[in-house]
């Protein structure tokens, strides 16, 4: 256990502050000297496991350096050959995608490319409430009856035995997925999934859109070998990287290695706003500058996801597919409205779930299982994430309708929730269940909730030993005067930030709030001007600042000095770059 950073055992948000574990100090110094960077940057690189040999690729990740051979994934060549056969024969193709961002981006990528190659393509996104997760026979059969002799499932299908069984004489089925597999795989033409137990590609950390992108690379290579492009222009797949970047961030894939290259290159494509749907989403989110990974996760992704949660499931896919700027603007406005509705529904469910969570924490549960009649199943995953953040416990949240509880879970680092959910299903406690270490879905008769909860508490018993709030991992101390635009731009070179590549979290020691006001909808954001003891001023922001000790401490100028934890970011406005400090926590100095 690290010593408490700056002696903060309990901050204003209830967290203990600790320093990020440092690697050998000389490594940080060596990195700084070798790369011509400040020593702070060397320390930040070293703390993220980057050595001298890896640093240039880390700071400028390129697909040229990191792109794998698609053929390294089991069944990829079979899938590429079958797709190429369909393209060359002019066969209609059906594409079935999941209803989340990864599914929408995977489907948009494949449908767009196949249409560019001259194919007739049908697509279907299931309704979360009426059809549930994963492929279903009725939707697949409908596409087959329209003439599709090749059906492709993206971001789902690895566990599609039941859905595929009635279709074996109607069409060939290919799957591009990344979810964990278990047991015998469905007997289909090709199942391309780096998380198959028999796949040795090592690409277990990429999302379905990335798998689909690699499939498109393999498809074009196969068509090239067969002379398809001798008389026509070959599509440039780099134009599709915006979809891969969006999916990678929103599916919370680790931003290391190949994923960093996908996201960095994809954000550059996104900045060109060539895809009408992405451009319309950026406009409706009022994002005028070049988009970031954070914009993908907090502005674009939720709007696309909102369609699958409480509206027409395929609206996000239709937005990403359209080439009509007017239609894109219309769909983006609708999704923005739906997202606001989703936020209201989510807030109500989350508030009730947090109340139940308080009681379960008091009762000593290691895993929190929260369920209620009428909770909208489209937002239970988001609510589970909020509960997990609040209590630092694996959280399962379910809505009950007609005696059936359907829910989602979110976990904390070191607790494999997906494996426990699969074990519960195999034990007969769940009707459906699956997922990965950090997230899972499940359903069961509401009468079985108590037995399921007991099983999860026993299976994940070590969760009960976790502290009641997560530690805040800090990277270093900055003076207000030194936290300038030049340093912020250097820190940005460590991005894109996200899962597996945490944005550096700094502390401004003994800073004072000299000016403070509330902005945004309902005054939910605090804008402040900070002053350091050694001089200098720095603008700062606190989001989701409606109430609580942290908001109270920042609401008034002239108070006692504070240690402020947050992110230093470079902000660009009309060609001018300045530094901003985005506060996440504070403690009395």
C-alpha cells in the first residue's frame, strides 16, 4: 500500500490519495534525456511502463508499425474468401449488428465498404427490449428471404448456436466478434474472434469494430489478388478509422499498442468531418475543435447508445451510414433529444439504486445486487457503473418486468465479473448471462434474485475486503505558475487517454480560489480562477458540481487554501492555446 499522498487519507469526495507506483527513477531521467523532454514527462512515461525503445512508437503510434496480419486470427482467411466470393458474384449480403456503439460502428464499417464494392446490403439492429442481445433467427431469416445468402454478425454471434441452427440450409453465416467464448462454438462458415480459445493471434484486447476493420483489410487483399481492382479504384480503408476509434473508446478497450494507433489515427480522420453522421454528432454536441478520445466517450458515444437504450435501435447505425448531410443533422438532433430523455430516466434509476446500495453496504455485502420493478433495462448498465464508482464494489442493477429481472453489471479492477456471471448461469441460477472482466449482462426469474446474490457474494468474496471508496492515483505535484499551456501540450502527447492509459492526475498544492461562478445547464458546472502561493493564475472547471463538499469548497472565492487534484489540459480556442485544470477532487491544505 502506498503512503497517502500529501497525507490525504480522506478527501472531500471520500477518497484516499496515493502516488502512482514509480519505476526506477533513472529510467524516467533516461527517457527525458533521450527524447529531449522535461523530466516530468520522462517520469510519466516510465510510470506507464514505457521504456526507451518503445517511447517513439508510444508518442507517435502508427498503424504501419503496429498493424498485425489479419490472417493471424483464426477463420479470417475463410471469412475473407467467402466475402470476396459474394462481392465477385454480386450476392446480396445481410449484416446483423449489436445495438451499442461498437456494434453500430462495426456494422457501419462493413455495410459502407460492401456497398462501395457494389454489393446490395441489408442490415438489422435488434431492439434491446423486444429482441434482446445477440442474433435472433427471425431477423436473420428475414434478410435471407430477401435474397442474402451470406449473413454477417458483428459484435455478437459467438454464442449464437440457437439463432443459427434453423438457418443452416438458408445462408452461410460469418461472425466478427470479440466477446469471450466458452464451450463448443456454433458450426458456421467462419467465426472470427481473437478471444476464441483456439486463437493465438494475441489480439484479445481489440473491439469488434477493430476485428471488422482487419476483416476489411483481408477482404481487399483477397479481391486484389483475384484481380477485382484491375478495372476499378480500391477503397482507402483509412477513411473508416473514425469508426474504429469511436468504437474502441466507447467499448472501453485498453488504449495501448494497436488500439492507441487505431484511436490516434481515427481521431485525425474524425477531425476532417468527412462522414456526415460524425460531423452532425460533433455539431449537435457543440464540439467545434478537433475531437478527442474524451469527446468520443462522453459526447458522441452516449448519443449513439441512446438509440439502442430507449429509442429505435438502428438510428445510430442509420446516422453513421447516411451520406446526406441534411438527414444526418436530423438524426443527430433526434438522438440528442433521446439522449436527454435517457439522462432523465438514468438519473431516476441511479438515485434509487444508490439508495439500495447504501443499505447493502451497511449490511456488509461484497457484491451489490440492486433490482426494482419498472426500472428501464436500457439504462441499468449506466446505473451499475455509477453504483460501482460510488461504493468501489462490483454492482449489478436489474429492472423487473413480468417477473423477469434483466440487468447489467460493472466491476472494479481485479474482480472478474464476467467469469462469475458465466459460473452463475452454468449453475442454473441465470437464464442468460455472460460478459468480460469489467462488465456483464444477465437475466433470471425475479424469484431467484436472493439465491443469485448469495452466489455472487460467495464467488467474489474478496470484494467485501475492498476499501469503501477507490484510491485516487496521483502522478505528481504542480505549481500553479508552472501549469502552463506548454506543459499541457506536452502531457497531451501521452494521449489518447482512457482504459489502460490513464490521463495523468496532478495535484496543485495550496491553491486558492480567487474567483468562482456557476455555468451550464442548471448551474451544474463550476468555473474558477486559481492562484498559487508562489504566484501564477490558472483557470479551472468542476463538472457534475450540483452539491457535496467538493462543490461547496469551490463555490466561494477567498476560502482556505486547498490541495486540488485534477487533469491539466491544453485548450484551443480560435487558434489560441491555453491551459485549463479540470478538478476531480480536493482536500484541505
